[in-house]
C-alpha cells in the first residue's frame, strides 16, 4: 500500500502539489488523471522516493519513506515496478537481455531462475519469437509490453505506470490495457496508472483521483466520476481527452 499524506511540493518558487493525500491499496488499480504538466509524474517520483516533498509524508507498506536515505530506499523501490513513459529500454540489448538485466545486475540470481522468469514474462507479455530482437525492431505497443514485463520480473507488490498508452494507436492501447487488467489475476498486486486519457481510466481503474491545479478534486470509485460536478471533470467527460 502507498499513501501520500498532505504532500506539498514546489520546484523552485513554482507550487506543483498542494496538500495532496492519496491511498493506493494492494490488489487495486488506481488511476491518477490530470492535464499535462499538473504533476502526475512528480507523484510517481515521490512514491519511489526519487524526490522529497516540502511537507507531508510518503508511506509505503506502513514505512515512512519521506526522509529515508538513498541506501534504505533500494529495498523499498524493489517492491515497486516502474513503467516509464518512454519505456527506458536498453537499445543495444535484445528483448530477453532487457528483461533479465536487473535480475542479473541487482539480484544476482542463478542463471536458471533468470531464464525461467524471463520466459514467464515473455509469455505474459505475448512476446514469443521476439526474444532475440532489438527494441528498435518492435512496434511501440510491443516495446511497452517489454517495459511492463521488465517491471514485473522483480515480482513487485505494486506497479507504477506513467502514461502507459500515450502515443500508441487504438489497437495497441487496447492490448496494453488488457495486459494491465490481467494483473488482477496476480493476488495482491496493486497498480497506479498516471494518465491524461479518460478511456484508460474507465477501462482499467477501480478508483481514480483527479489532479487539477495542484489539488485532488475527486477521489473515489471510477463509476462515480460520471456524477462528479466539478466543471473540469464535466469538461473532460465530454471531451474525452485532456490537452497534451
Ligand atoms: N525537476 C524539475 N524542475 C523544475 N520544474 C519541473 C521539474 N520537473 C517537472 N517540473 C515542472 O513541474 C510541473 C509538473 O511536472 P510533471 O512532469 O510532474 O507533470 P505531468 O503531469 O507528469 O505532465 P505530462 O502530462 O507532461 O507528463 C511541470 O510544469 C514541469 O514543467
Ligand atoms: Mg508526466
């Protein structure tokens, strides 16, 4: 479980988050919806302890990580898989090497177990036959699936997605969303999906928080978004997509 309590954050003089509180439960898919530049990626960085808030607390599985030192944060980050907006794959490594990289480098697992876990993720992500290809020869949707497989290979408790469908065509987006939905079969795995695409929210999220001008203006089960009265939410429901 990840909790933000009254988190405020400024970049220089610019106030980005103003007393933001959020809870992401295990076994639950939570979307954070908001326009471009509102601070969505910043929230994911706070959850990973990559940046520190000016005030408030960030709590992961009951541990306050707000002022935790970098060395202690490694163990915390291992609980969380991160899928970056640009995927962050290694261009010169094959798909199988990309998937196994952090297991080899960080966990130093026996090679047999690495191969088993890589094979499991290749199957989960539907990448059979592409093991020895380089990322550049894959479509955007397939690269995203590699990034998801790589985030899952540590067997995290929580997976964080930054704009998982941005820039993908509708068919590839659908595949990514159904892959995210299939995470539900994995007991206790929670997910955070940061997005500006409202269809993503309705397709995968159990709950949704809407971030607008530094504040959470809605946080509830996804179906209730239809009844929200805030003018910004009314406008995104009619336009379907926020400006990028
Ligand atoms: N390291 C930084 N220093 C100064 N300003 C920053 C920094 N990182 C982000 N910002 C600014 O803070 C605001 C929030 O950034 P953030 O990347 O969290 O937004 P976002 O909601 O993820 O946007 P997008 O939809 O474009 O991905 C933006 O205006 C951005 O320009
Ligand atoms: Mg962002």
